């Protein structure tokens, strides 16, 4: 399959990543379907996208006509079979748990046509761990967008030993058509590039906080003021979702068995309490409810 044959894209998962990836796809000119098992999640996704696009129109980022044309290419469904029956390219954006991703990819392999590329938006799980449940490991690839996808201009495209050059090339070109800078990793490694560097910073920040060297607020201040980071590591965890980071740490710990990779107890407590960051109104900080800014 060539890049020109990609006409339809399906995004699996309408959460904070999936719905924005799907909007990028629709704006990029692709017929796009968002699939989620929850009708409520799909309704919330459309409402959020309408709000973001309204702001884009006000700011002159896109015309009203372009926005309505994009929504005309975007559809929503709870049926996985319906979502992929005409697709050429699938982007999975569900919770960062390997068993769930493997289950979805097994179903996708059975339901999609043989030419379809199956991409995972996973921020840390290498695609070879997912591809082995399919009959097309050469067409499985990581396509990692950054949060929020409608704002962040970068995609990590990651090959495993089995990912074909053609699959990687098409994924790079699709990313570029979505107006995103794509970077190719020729070899896979858990966490890829950005999250390995970021993870090292966050682990050190969590260690310093957990052992009482400074408050999380002061650690954030030092990172912003001394290191010129746009936001501190605890602010970033709140923005991305503390549960997302927790699942990433859990997965890394399962893979390595290294106590250094184990989520600290205070992170686990936040997840247990449902204090997941901006999306719940409370994480390390407290927030007034508001939509993601476009």
C-alpha cells in the first residue's frame, strides 16, 4: 500500500488524546472515525472539539468553512466493526495498559483489511509487544503524539525489528499531512526519546519530593525559573493525567523489575483518590473546571 491509498483513518479511544488526534486527521483531509465503547465519551469528545474549534475560529487559526468541512469528515461510533470496515489506517489511543492494547490489536487484525496499518499512540509501550498478537507485525508501528495533540507539533514514529520500511514511511507521511513534525526511531526502546528524558527528570523530582528535600511547588518553581522549563514536573503530571503517568511507570516496572521504575506510593495514593490532575479538578494542584485550550 502506498501513502496515496490512505483515505480513511480510524482512531480507537475518544479520551484526551484520541479525540484530538481524530480532529487533526479530519482537518488534514481524511475521512475519520472515532470509536469508543462509551457513548458518553463520544458525546463529550464532540463537545470538547466543538469548543476548541470555536476558539480556533475566533483566533483566526481556521475559517468557519474549514472547520465545518472537517466536522463533515468526522464521525463517531461505539462499534469497532463499523469503525474499521472502510479504514486504511488505525491509530489506537486507549489506556496505557498492555493487556488492553493487545486485546484491541487482536480484534483489529481480524476486522481490518490486510493492507491496513495498525499504529499505537502509546507513550511508552513498544509495538513489538503488541504486534505479536497480530498476523501483520510488519504493519504495526508506534505513532506517539504529544499532549495536547492539537497544540504539540511532534510525533515519534517507532519501528520494531518487524515493522517494514514501507509502514514507517507511510506513517511519517500521514503525520506530516496532519501538519505534525514526525521523527523516526529506527529501533524501539521503552519510553522512546521524549519520555525517557522526561521520565528521568520526573523520577528525580519525585525522589526529592518524597524524601522531603523540597515541596512539589518549590521543585516546580526551580524547574521553571532556573531551568527555564515552561512548566514544572508536577504541573506537567497534572496536565498529562497522573493516572497516565502511573500506568506508564507500572508498565516500565513490569518490564524491568527495577525498583527505581516502581511508582512511588504518593502517586498511587493520588490515583486511588481519583485526584488525577486537571481533568478531575485536583491533582498536586487544584483547578477550576475548564476545557483544554486550543
